[in-house]
C-alpha cells in the first residue's frame, strides 16, 4: 500500500487496524509530536425570539455583532455580581 495512505502514527492501512493500534496505545505517548492547536468552544443558549430581536437591534445600533454585545453584557453582569 502507498505510504501516503497509512495512518501517520499507527502506520495502519484500515480503520480496523487503526482501532486495534489505539486499543493498545495511549495518545499521551505521542503528544510531544502532536502540533498545538487552538480552538474556541461555542455553546448555545435558547432565548425568546422577541428578546433576540431586541438584542440584534441594540447590537446594530452600537455597530457590533450580537455575540460581542451579549458577551460584554454578561461580563459586566458577572463583574457586578462578583463585587457584591
């Protein structure tokens, strides 16, 4: 089999063989060779449609994205609660 089609760590050519490899190995044995990655965790919180529309209007009025405005408001509210 072409070496470019092999799994980079296990050198296995099939999903089954890759699975067998990881059944008997721990990723922490290889993490020094793994590149660092950055990621963002995104979560959703359901809110009422009319409330979201009002937030959208306020964000547009302030010239920011909804996410930025909500994050700012939440940070401010948490700071207020922490100060109490």
